[in-house]
C-alpha cells in the first residue's frame, strides 16, 4: 500500500516539479494525492483538501466528474489519437463547431494545441505571419500590459511581465512594447475603475500611434490579470483597446486561458465588453481540468490571409497531440454541462451566496481591496512577514484548504461545484488564517 511519506520520498528523488525551487521541500511538506471527488482532493491517509484554486485554475466541475469521465471513456473505446494533419475526427470537428457558435460564428476557425503557452505561441506567430502574408513583414513586435502573464515558453515570456518568471531568461526574449495595465489597484485615490481604464487606454493610443508600423498585435488577459495577483479591470478598457486596434491596424489577441469558460461570469470574458478579438486563446477550463488542450479561434480574415497555393504562406505550426480526441471529448462534455445545467446563471447565484459567506473575510482588519469578478475572489493582506505566501499555504493545508497566495494576495478560484458547506468552511478557515499567519 502506498503511503504519503513513501510517495513523497520517491517524488523528491525522481520528479522535477513545476514552478518550484525544489530545495524548499526540505522543509515544506509535499502533498501526495491519492484521488479526488468533487471539490475535494484526498491523500493516501484519508486527509482531505478543498481545492479552492481549481488545481491551477483548470477544474470546473469537480474531480472525477461522472459525466466527463463517461465521455472520455466512450471516446477511448473508439479512437485515442490520430494526427490532425491530413486526418480529421468527430471530436475536433464538433468542438470547433460549438466553439465557433459561441462567438456567433465570427471566430470560425479553430487551431488546436495542448497547453495554454502553446496557444499563445500560435496566436503570436499567426498574427505576425498574417501581416507578412499581407506584405507588412515589419509588424513583428507585440504590445502587452504591465503585469501580464501569458505562459512560460519563450514567445509567451516575451509578452509577459512577471519578473520572477522572466528575468532569468531575458537574454532569450524578444523585446515588446509594454503599456500600462488598467488593473484598478493602480488607480489614483478617488479615481473610478472605468476612469482609470480610460487613462490607460489613452496611454495605449499613444503607443499604437507611435509604433503601429512595427506592432503586429496587442495581447491582453481580458478583465483579470490572474498571475499578477488577480488584478481586475473595467471592461471599458477592452472596448477602447478593440477600437484602437482597429484604428491602427493591430490585431487584438484575447488570452482567455485563465478567464474563459465562465470564470469571470460570462462564458467569454470579452462578452462583458461586447467585443471579440481577432484571435482568442482558450485552455485550462476548456477540458474542465482533465486533459491538456488549447485552442486558438480566429476570424475569417485571419484564415483567408493564409489560404493560398503557396505552401509557405500556410500556417505550418504543429504539435504531435494537436486536437487529441480524448481531450476534445472532455471539452465537448464540458460545453454540454454548461448548456444542460445553465452553469453561468447557477454560478451567479453561487457567487452571490459566497459573497455573503465571505463578509467576515472582507471586513477583516488585515484585508484590503476585497474584490470579485465572476467566480474569482481576491484581496491583499496587510502586515505580512517574509515568505507569507508559503507559510499561509502550509497553514491552509493544515486546515483542509488548498490555497496558494500570490505574494500578499490571497484568492479563491473554486470549481463551479463548490457547495454551501464547503464555501462556509473556506471562508471561516480563511478568517482563522488571517488571524494567525503573520
Ligand atoms: C492568462 C494565461 N495565459 C497563459 C497561461 C499558460 O498556460 P499553460 O500553463 O497551460 O501553458 C496561463 C497559465 O496560468 C495563464 O494564466
């Protein structure tokens, strides 16, 4: 029988874990997970942990969800994988049709990959290649928001602005054009989020006016910059950015890898601004946290710019597992759950109830900027000592909570199946942690 300590000892010998300075595990316990059910994860000794961050923001409908399990098993019996060049299969086609329908058919072409970062690479390459095919090869730089995070591969890091992830690789990255983030935590005292968004849009206009000849696209995380401590902003910025990109012949890339799939209260975050981008990246929740899948949706205009007798004008990018049928089947089951269970509306009620339960958190003397967008709650904690995030996380595990603060920002991003009792446990124990973790 596997025990927690055996597995942890073996993992520390053999597995190089992501986003981890491995030496910290000399002191910090690693959690060995045996299985999951709904919002709970269990170790080998029966301890449970409430997955309040949806396992890095991917899980939507709980662990071991019967409907998604069944869809994957059914697909497994038919076809596990086939390459998507020269071949096609029902899950890829059906998923593309359904995703396109969610944009009213305006983003009608789906290009598949596996992880979020690969979707970002695809969007960046596609944008530049579009301009090259159109006779404007100098459009090869990208504008991005300060504090942006778009993944860890070299292209994605080039449009990212989180020093911890970027600095070591700076010599490998291609400089872009950073423009001010509309994250309202940076607003002047008394300045409303929409006003601040307007001020940032004016700065964007200046950057585009001066450099549009070399800028292929602006990439944004619509409404919430998650990795930058859940920086939230007003949809006004997206409306203005859309208009400015049109005015200056610059693509708008919406990275909805973290914020898509209902996370911000609408299926796509862009819906709240009434806009669509030229390229839309989805991943994480699209397969409900089951299998690596990402997709870049594009306009007809984008697609048409590559459609030609000349092979080199085509978009020749590929990954071996592009459009994997099992992952697509998980995604189709995910979209069906959205429809069958009216998830967006149910989440509205769920979020309002969690707001009530979270009042003691919001009112806590150490809490600043308590905020929510859709199914994301976040706040800054005052009076923290060094390594707060690490200590808070360890103390949370002792209280059956999986929480991973970003700096002094604590956030909840629970699966959409979190129930009343679990939400009460989450908020009550968070108050306890705020009382006790300096
Ligand atoms: C907005 C955003 N873009 C891209 C990524 C990268 O996705 P992945 O980790 O699947 O490569 C993330 C991951 O957190 C993200 O939050």
